């Protein structure tokens, strides 16, 4: 079995690392009543990430997008009684939509 190669350190990957750590230290945001709870919360998180990714090059942003579902959403449901509220495609689509909207607004 081949191991995945780590993403080269870029500004966007640094953002994802810092975001993951911030979410981890505030895990209650994924719990019932939290700002990122459920499908609406997951879509909100995706939109916020997409808006932030517009600050980076397309190349850097495109490299981190495939990691975001597991890194910033799925991993926070482990050991809880709630499940992942949306699938990877919906999460990534919302990220890309928000990034495109942010780009169009500039």
C-alpha cells in the first residue's frame, strides 16, 4: 500500500493547518447548538473556507481542497454521537462556489 505524499508547505496549507488547530481547540462548534453543527453549519464552514481560499493562488488552493473534508469536518465527528452531515462532494462544491463568488466580487 502506497502512502499519500504530504502536501508541500504553502500559504494555503499553512492556513488549513491553523484552521484545523483552531477548530480542534474549539470543538464545541460542531456539537448541537454550535455554529458548524449539522448540514447548515457544515455548509457555512465550507463557505467560510472558500472565501478564505480566494486569498491564495489557485494552485495552492486547489492543492488543499481535496484534504479539507476529512481535515476540517469528518475528523471532528470521531468519538461523538453525531454523524457527518454532508458528503465530500457537497462540501467541496460549496468551497469552490464560495471561492468563485469571492473572486467575482473583487
